């Protein structure tokens, strides 16, 4: 994907003049000639297809033939929709890949969906963006999500079978705290007693760092998030991880000669990303004197303070509408030993976006029917738990 799709991108440098923000969207008055659900379905198909295509390219270094079914179907359907309103159509998968590098509102024809910000692109530097991965997860049939989940489920199964919840917590914490390391450190980690149970799964989770992370004989570990710096198509070398708080800082350098490994994109997005928030919350509550469990009872929730049993499910999705769909499809089940449940949105998503929580509440049909579950920001959750702990303490 990287090489080939980057060539496509290079041919169309940045965004062009001919596409003003809504130029190509030939929205005519009156009802559209396709079922309304097509708009979201087609974006989901394209996103799933791009994720699968990218995976095939990474594995084999060549375009998979035939193209992923979802991508071909997405292309066909998008073309039909564009044609129906007299707009420009993508003629090939390469065309579609080129469109996918553009901000969504600059597509010559873009479906009408709330779950995509106008400035989001599905591909960045030839790779699926976080938006693309989130769409792929919502559409539900993508290999990527299944693979990530199989790995996590595999770890859960092993730990449950041995009745060892601590091993699961060690595993999750490692993925958050050390998303990249030297091959040597991985081997040493796998040999530690606390990781013995999940050594095999660690081997699968960590994979060799790609060429764009290994420059001048070394890889740079980001001081903000612990991932690896990479070089993008414009030659800029820094951390390109989504939501990284300090992408231009370096924590340490790893010599290429020792071998360098990092987590797959899915694990970085759906485990390490929210994980940073989960650890921040646990740290803040611990500092306030509470006893906090992370991923208790084999992942019944993400954070559970002992003194105030309010279970948190932490999310770090970029787009609140996509998260609303996801929660409706897969609701958070409040653990039995918890009084209440909270969907906690990572600080990275709510900073400067006052509307995020409101949009999520408005679009989430599942949430509207819940009396014991609320959506809150990271800070609100921490403040309320601490306040409640003090209240209970005074009463006690
Ligand atoms: Zn970073």
C-alpha cells in the first residue's frame, strides 16, 4: 500500500484548485435515487476494503489481485451513486485510492454521512487513517478488527483458563506503556514470569518495525506516546501516531542492529490509544488516595475504583457520531459489582471540541435508554469519583 498508493498521491500533489469544498457534490433537490442507508454503507465498504488492501500490500509487497471484495463493491456503489446525480465517478481502485487521500469534503462526489468530518481523509501517506480504521470497525466485517480481537480474546482465554487475571492486566499495561521496543527487550520481557502465560501472544502482537521507522541505522521512540517516529511522504520525520501529545520529542533511540518491534496499527489505535487515558485516570485516582483496578475481572470494564464502584469504559474515537453508532451496536455492560457505568471520552478527543459529548449523546440511541450509564469527559469522571469518595468517607 505504502509504495503504490503513495505514488498515486504524489501524482496529485496536495489538494487541487478544481475542488472547492463542495464543488463536486451534485446534490439535487428532491429525494435521492438510492436508499438512505447506502451513504454510510458505501463509506464503510471503502474503509474496510482499504484496510484489507493495505494489509495485503504489507504482507506481500504487491497489490492483491483480485481486489478486496468490499473495496470493489464500494467502488461500484459509489460510482453508481455519483452517476445517478451526474457527478464525477471514480473509474478505478487507483482513482478511489487517490480520492481517499483527499479530505472527505474534497471528493468530487462524497456520500452524505454525519460520521465523517469534512477534513478527515481515509488514507494518509498511503496508509489507513484512524478515521478509516474506525469506519472499518463500524462496518464490522473487516479482518483487522477480527484479528485484533482474536489476539485479545486469545489472551483472555489463556488467563481465564489459568484463573490469572493479573496476567491479563500485565499484558494490557505493557501494550500501552511499551508500544515499541528492541527485539532483545521483547525476548527478555517474554521470559519474565509474569508474562510466561502470554508469551506466545506477545510474539504475535509485536512485529518488525517498517522501513520508514528505521533511518540511519536506528529507530526513534517518541517521548509523547512511546511509538516510533516515521518518515512521511514529504520527508518529515516525527511521530505520526494519532493523538500523540508530543510528536516531536524523543524518549530513546533503538539501534537497528538489535532489531526493533512495534505493535500493529489496530492495537496502536484501539488498545494503546485509549490505554494512555486509562492509565492517566488510574494515576490521578491513585494519587487522590483511591485503590484502582484496571481491566478488572478479565476486562469487565477499563477502570474500577474500589471505594467508589463506578465502572469506566474509556473511548478515544475521533468522531462522536461513529462512536455513537458503535455503542448502539455494542453497548457497554455495567459490571455486576459496579453501582453505575460511565463512557469516558479521552482528553485528546474533547480538548477544544465542546460539542463532542453533546453530539455523542444526541446520536446514541442506546445511551438515551440508559439510566445507569452516562457519557463524560476524562476530567469530569476523575473529579466526580474523587468528590464521591470524599462524600462517602465523611459519611462513613
Ligand atoms: Zn508519539
